[in-house]
C-alpha cells in the first residue's frame, strides 16, 4: 500500500493544479485464464488510479502480490514462478483518452485509451477500449482486454502449458472521487 500511495503522489504532482483530477484507491482488477485442464481466476480491489479530466491522462498501478486466488498454490506459483513479484512488484498503465469526454454530463461513453502497459518489467504500447460512465457527478471507468504472456516475457514452462492460457483476460473497474489537495477544506 505504501508503494501505491507514493505512486499516487508522484502522479498527482505531475498534473497542474486547477485541473480536474480524480482518484481511485480501490480499483478492481481481475484476471482470467481459460485452459484445457484448469481455469485460473484472481482478483484485487487495491489498484490505484489517477484521471485528469482536463487532459485525458489516465494512470493505473496494481501491486502484483495483491491478486488473490482460490487456491494458495496457484497464488504462490503466480507470484514466484511467472510474475516474479519480488523483482517486478507493480503493473502499471500510463495513457491518455483518445477523445475528450465532458465529465459534467451524465451518460455512458465508449472510450479508447492509448499508452504504455508495463507488466513483468516489459513495456508495451497498447490501445485499450473501455467505457466511462458518469452518473450524478460520479465517474466510473471499466475495461476488458487481453494480455499475451509472451508480450511481457512471462514464460510458461512446457510442463504446465495446458494449464495456463497464452493470453489472459483482464477486467478493470474504477470509481473516481475528485482529488482534494487539502482534505480539511
């Protein structure tokens, strides 16, 4: 959690004051791998995100070890054998909405965000589709996309090749609150 707070502060310091900043400290991220022998599912609700509605900049960070699995052995293998969580503790995305959205107007808006996804220490340029929902001033973003293990140099040993899919489905959901630089006001 300490790392996420530091990342949030760093991202917010980059943004200019007076702009429409929104933060989410409990974004949900889930992964799903469908393979012939066994499906693998994990989720976390501790991802952090900052959204600048003025510029369209969007940043996400998730601690790899925060993903929880149904089976503890799967969680151990995920962290130690595949993701090398001690060496690569965070996955991040830094991007920008490709078209502006008026966050003062309620509605559901399809969005596309282009940027860099860093997983397992490997950066990939990605264009990720999603939805931005505004209802009563509350902003929620959702997305579903695929991540190829090979794109991020995540090796799947031949022995377990039938247990793990080559592409992992990711689902992300974040509900944002306006950033307040001085919470006592």
